[in-house]
């Protein structure tokens, strides 16, 4: 036993989760103190409080009213889209829940008799039918939590965007704190909810399973499956929505009509801002929740068949949850550094402040991991390693978790280097716009491919070290280490779309140039942090899916996966193709939806009299409808591809081929995802670099509307679906196929490989 007893463990985890939720509510309360409405009676009550900038008190009332109107339009649009999307997802969840129950129940022909355990044949375990039922329940719980994570994030983001705009009148520091606090609300709610629901589920399932930990933690894997399947549709649907609007708005507005970004005359502008919330916020929330749920499930599953599970050592068994609890506390301290300890006074301090968050949380978390590893774990134990047992000491696990954590930081910083306009890679891309869009595209693609090199080495080293020290369990906890600072990671990630929206609102409400400059600076930093967030999501997805792959191979009863057998090699080469097929579907969906959007925006400019002059309002609702319809229709084929592949491969071709497919999709998916998201981020910031005109070099390329600027806009538009639809959805493809294979492993092991049985 470790020093930490069972009672302490059972108190620490829920308490940390409740603290996380409490902290999120406090931050939310602080954000809500910025007023957006004007009550007629108390006009002078806090009017002076809002406006401290002397030049800004002209039309101050009208500006506030306008901001409130735009905010409610964005909020209504986002909410109605998510509700429609969730109706579709509700149907899918019920159908897939039934499939899980039928497939897993049929493993032993729906018998209710107890049966020998899979790994410990002398003992009796609960029937397969119970596993089927509880896996289905876990799946539903994961799905609901995932949807809730995304929805709450979207609510807080649409609540905070106008407040950030209004705070920008007092200075960039105030606006930064508002946007960052709102991001923190989302980060902490997500981390704490995910932990709490998982903890409660384990305890409730435990009432039935009793001593059968193997069955208990096998059924808990459904939680990860539920989380990620919702994330897939949220990410793809939201990504198609936001990019159709964005591409349509940019191509007609900026390139053809020469009007600025987020100009209120542009009919697609509301749809574009709604899209930031449903894609970048709701989609990202579900996505990281899915990673988090799966890495916890993979670690718990491997532990349950190791000595922790066999000796029923609860505090060691729940070590993955204790890591997450520690993470919430560490992130809480880290957040205070950004909001209360260091003050931001100028634009140049924004990006360093966000990077500092990553560094502080990583250093503090390393100390935190050391503490919990020595109190929660026994000094020596054994870990299940493909049929053998591997002896591991507790300090080995400290290294596994830490290397995952630091690999995450390396990936974050490398991503920042390749996508921030403060460094040479993006400046080179901007420079290539002199000779037109073609060179811009060539440079951007090259940058994306190059940015894959160091992250892959970081992931490779993390895998090698953690696997050598603690087999599959080591990789699972390394993934958890990378995700342990998820609350901070999400805070800096959600900060991006919130400041993007704030800039849009400033432009639409007709605020002064100075305000727009401040929100632009917040937004450019936000672009980079969003890229860092995607880097984390992809890096953790690689580790998570490898851990799930290991758990799947163990559960399916394979001792080794031999690449030289034709069954496996065929799976490998097909699996490596899947990310390309999936990207083709999502890119084409964005393209065809954007085509409709461009036609609609052109139609409005050509047929609505007085639109260019700004005397009549465009028909925003029509553009919102185009985006909504396109994304709901187009998210189904890519989703089906990912959900059906493991089922078809496992049922018809058996576990060896499926193992090949998983390995192939993991290896190629990571490369495609990193390069896509960094190429897109670099193009976006090259355009921002030219627009901001902050250096002599940038001024030679500008101003807005010059030929190099138009070339940069084209690059940015090509990069949009790469960085916000294909790239981020690929990491879900990698994880989801692995977790689905693990959940269905008992079925594949008994009934799989029909074609080879017939031949």
C-alpha cells in the first residue's frame, strides 16, 4: 500500500473536483460584473464606470446597446445550432448504445451466469451481459458529459465576447483578463466535471461489481467511447459550420469588395462569429474531454489487470484520477498568476503571458506528480505487460507522467514557434506573398511539413521512455500527464475564439480604430494559443491511442502484432490511408458549403439596394441557415467512416487486421494532423502580420488591400479548413477508432474474422 489510505483517496478526488467547479463559478461571477445592458433608471449609476477613456464617451450608450444586440445574435445562433446538432446526436447515441449492448451481450449468447475472469481464470467474474449493460451506461454518461462540456463552454464564450470588447475601452490588460477568465471557466468546469462523473460512475458500478475490478474497469471504457464519439461529430459539424462562413465572408468581403473583416455590411459576418463558438469552443471542449476520458480509461483498464487490481489497492488503482485532481489544484494556482499577480500593460506582453501559463503549470505539476506518486503508490508493484508481469517501482511512474507532461510543453512551444508572427517561419511565409498566392501556398505547406519533425521526436521519446519503464500503463499515464494541466490548456485555448469574437463585435458596433487594434492584438495571440491547444490535443491523442491500442491488444488476447503477416500488413496500409480519406471528406464538405455561402453573399451584395452604402441591413439569418444545413448534412459521412471502420475490420477481418488498421491510422494521422493545423495557423498569422504593419518589413507588404495582402488572404482561406476542420478532427479519428476497438474487443475476440473463417 502507498501512504495514502482508501478513505483519503475517496475524499481527495471529489473534493478537488468540487474546488474546480467552485473556482470556475467564481471566475464566471467576476466576468459577469462587466455590464452589457443599460437600465433606464440607473443610467448614470455605472455609466461612468464603463467609460474611462476620454475619447470614448461619444455615443457610449449606443455602442453598448449595439454590442449587446450583436452578442445576443451570436448567442442565439450558436445555441440554436447546437440544439439542432444535439438532436441528431441524441438519435445516434441511442442507436449506437443499442449496438454496444447487442454486440457485447452476444459474446456469451446473452447468458446471465457468472464466468471465469479473462485474466485470472481461477476466479469467477460477472457475466458478459452485465458488462454489455454497464458499458452501454458508461457510453451514455460519457456522451452526456462531452456534450455538456462543449455546451457550457459555448455559453460562457458567447457571454464573455461583448464584455471583452467593452473592457478593451479601458485598456488591453482589462480585456485580456476578461477573455482569459472566461476561458478558465470552461477549462475548470470541463476538467472537474470529467473527473467527478468518472469518479461517481466507478463508485456506482462498484456497488454491482464488488470485487470484480476487471469487469468494472472494462465496462468503464465505454465512458471514453461516449466522450469521443460526441467530440467527433461536434468537431466535424462545428468545423464545417465555422469554415463555410469564414471562407464565404473572406472571399467576397475582403478579396472582391475590399471591405474589412467583420464589417457589418457582410451578410456572412454573424455566421462567422457563431462558427467560432460552435467549432473552436464547443468542438474543442468535447475533443479534450474525450482525450481525458480515454486516457483515464486506458490507464484504469491496464491497472485493473495488474497487481493494483488483483490486490485491490484502491489508492494505487485510482492513481490516474489522483493525477487529474492534482492537475486541477495546480491549474488553479497557475490561473491566479495570469489574472492577479502579473498585470498586462502593453500589447507585447500578451503572448508571453499566455506562454508563461504553460510553463508555470508544467513546473508546478512536476512537483505535484512527485508528491502524489510517492504517497498514492506502493514502492514496488507489477504491471500487466502482454501476458507477462513487469516489476515497476513508484519513481518509474513519476518519470512516465512527467515525460508526458514535458513532451506536451515541447509540442506547445514548437507549435508556437511555427505559427506565431513573432518568429521567422511565419515572417518568411508573409514575405513570400510579394510574388503572389502561389509562392505563399508553397511556403505555407513546407512550413507545415517541417513543423512535424520535432513534435514527432518528442512523442517518440515519451513513448520509448514510458514504455520501457512501465509497459502500456506507462504510456497511458504519460498521456494523462500531458492532459493533467487541461484546465490551463483549455483556458488559453478558449481565450482565442473569445478575443476573435470580441474583435468582430468591435468592428460591427463601429468602435474606434484604437479599440480594434487592441482586440486585434488579443486575437493574433489567440490564433497562436489555439494552435498550441491543437498541438496538445494531437500529441495527447497519439499517446492515448497507443495506450488504448495496447489495452485492445491485451484484451483481444494477442501476444504480439507481427507486421510481416499479410493480415496485419494489409490492415496497416489501409489504416494509414484513412486519415487522407477522412480529410478529403471534411475538406470537400467545407468547400461545397463555402461555395453556397459565396453565392449567397454575392447575391445579397448584388440585389439588396443600399447594402454597400450601409443604409440597409443584410439578411444574416440566411447565411446562418446555409452553414447550419451544410454542417448537419456533411458531418454524417466522415463520422460514419470513423465509427464503422473498426466494426467492419474487427467483425469481418478479425483482431489482427484491426490491430494493423489502428497502428496505421495512428502513424499517419498524427503527421497529417500536425502539418494541417500548423500550415493553417501560419497562413492566418502571416495575413495578420501584414495587416498589423507592426514592423518595417510588414509595412513594405501592406497595407490591407495591397497585392501581397490579397495573396495572404488567399493563403489564409485555404488554411481555414485545414486548421479548423481536418486537422483537429483527425486526432479524434485516431483516438476514437482505438477506444471503439477496445470496447468491442470481447466481441471481436470471440466472433471476429468472419471472412478468414469462411475462406
